[in-house]
C-alpha cells in the first residue's frame, strides 16, 4: 500500500508542474501539491505502523527448517537473530523463547 501512495504522490507532483506550465494559474498546481502531500503523509504513516511480536505458530515450514538447520550447527544466536529478521517487531527475549521451544522438540 505504501508504494501505491508514493506513486500517487509523485503523479500529483508531476500533475502540479504540468498544470502550472499548461494553465499558468497558481491555484490548480497548489491543489495538486496538497493532494500529493496527503498521499505522502499516508505513505509515511503506513510505513511506521507498529510491528507485532512473533509467536511460534507464525513460523512456516521453511522457516522452521532453517531454524532447525541453524540449531543443528550449534548456532543458537544466529537462529535468534534470524527470527528477529523475519519478524522485525520481535524482542530479543521473545525470539529466544521461540528458538528454545524449537530446540526442545
């Protein structure tokens, strides 16, 4: 959704330049720039939504296999880091809990 908002903001800015060159009126480009600004704010707002903590059930089969491979090689820290990369809102402690639960199986 963020990409759509950014494209619409860019198109509104281009429309403002074209409107100014074609019509010469100052109010039409201003309206287009305001619309572009609204789309830019929407894009930035959608980018900064809070991320949720991961649970063990959020892992798919490929992710479980990757974590089991890392644990099989004795790379507990790398497995925890991988969980945090996949789920950016996950804390260090929560990622460790997920990996420990997988290690128990």
